C-alpha cells in the first residue's frame, strides 16, 4: 500500500511538471499572435489536452508498452516499484527545473533519460542501447527537423496562394471595438496612427472575404482549431508515456490512470505555465495569425501521425521546430533564445539520467 501510494504520487508529480512545461505549447501561437490573451489560450489548451488524454485510452496503447521500459531493461526490472519510482522522480525534477528556468523541454526526452539512468544502476548496466537508438532517439532527433522543413515548404506555397487570391495583410490598431488599418511610417519603423489614437494594440490582420465571411474571422476560427488539435495531439501522445509507469507497476488501471494523469497535467498548466508560455509565445519569434496557424497545422499533423504509429516524438520538439522554421523563413527568429532552448534539449537527457541513477541508488 505504501509503495502504491508513493508510485502514484511520483507519477502524478511527472504529470504535474509536464502540464506546467508542455501544456501551453499547443496554444502558444494564439497568445503570441494576439489572437487571444493568456487566460483564453490557457483555458483552450487545458480543455483540449484533457480531451486528448482521455482519448489516449483507445488510440495510444503502443506508447504505454514502450515507456514501461520493456525491451530497454531486463523484464524483471519492468514494473519494479524501485525502478518506476526512480524514473518518475527524476523525470519530474528535470521538467520542473526547466519550467522554473522558462525553458521548454521534452518530457519524452526526460523520461527516456530517466529510464536509461535507473536501468544502468538497477540492472547493473544491462540496458539495450540498440533499442534506445531505434525506438527512442531517431524519432526525437528527426521530428523537429521534419517540422522545420514542412514549414519551409508550406509557408511560401500558402503565401503565394494568398497573394493570387488577392487577400491583403494590413497592420491595424484597435480603436474601441474596431480594428483600423494604419500605414507604416517612413522606414517602416512604426505605424503612422490617425490623429488622437494611441498605439495600445497593434496586429497584422487579413483583409477580404470568402463566401461573405471575412478572411480574418475564417483564419481566427481555423487558428483556434489548429491550436486545439496540437493540444489534443499532445494529450494523446504524452499521457500514455506517463501512465505507462503506473501500468507497469500495477499501481492503477489504464482508464483510471489516463484520467488522473490528465487532471494532474491540467493542474500543472493552470498553476505554473506562465514562464514557458512567454518563451514559446514571444521570445522565439514574432508571428502573425497566418504564420501561427501554419505552425500549429504542421505540429498537430506530425504528432497525431506519430501517436497513431507508436513513435515517441516530442510535442515540444515538433512545435519548437515549427516555430524555428517560421522564424527562419520570415527573418523574425530570436536566435539567442533558440540557442538556449537547443542547449536545454541537449542537457535534458544526461541530467535526467543522472538524477534517475541517484534516485535508483537511494530508493
């Protein structure tokens, strides 16, 4: 009973840390492009992530098996309370530390490192590194690169299509309840505002109509749907990885574990998502509505496909890869921030492995 309680606490700690660091990644473009405020984006991301967590019961069983450690460490170790507890504690501490430093990292990456670190100690080095490379590292390594390439191909294509359709993009300021187009001042440094109007909220918005509906309204609706799809995909992909620890240790059933982990992820998001939200939304690159929609579309598509085929990609890596790609192609990327994020990704695996090894030794 004591072991079961400890394991449930440790795994929910992972879920809480995951929600704090990962939950906003699906809706960062809504906040960053000015489509909605922080609270609106957070609420939408939390609801759609929880929906993905619940749906994971039906669609993501392969990930539950993969992140139990089966095949990576000897079978007698899989499900051991000592092994599972060490993996959970190390993963949670790694992700929570990154959250406090405002760095978006991968819970998938942290779990992978923790499985290796705990396995090296408790299995006396008997870790199948060939399985680690093929089943874990390759999807984690290539997914952000694929996301960048897709954005690099799709953005010019969609931009050309918008131009051919005669849909214009204008810089606007909010005056009362209306968006008023303004012209850029000489040199393009700042918009030339109408007399008596202060620059409080300035956005790039799309002009024109499609079937009597404004393009901006269509795009806003599509942007919300794409952000919800990313968050749903994240819940679908991340929840089974965390629940796998509970299932392996026989501490909880699949349905109850998925629901409880989803709730813990939501709580972590509500209480501690703000710092990573600022990094994802404003510090990696500037973006407008259309660019945010495209990055979400690419991220959701890649993560949903990966979940269907049991590939342990990271929503963090894919969403950040999409943002890196849009920033590079538009010339708006903040490379200092991107370098810091990439460094955090490199450190994640050895840090979580070290913490898991220490925890495994003492546990």
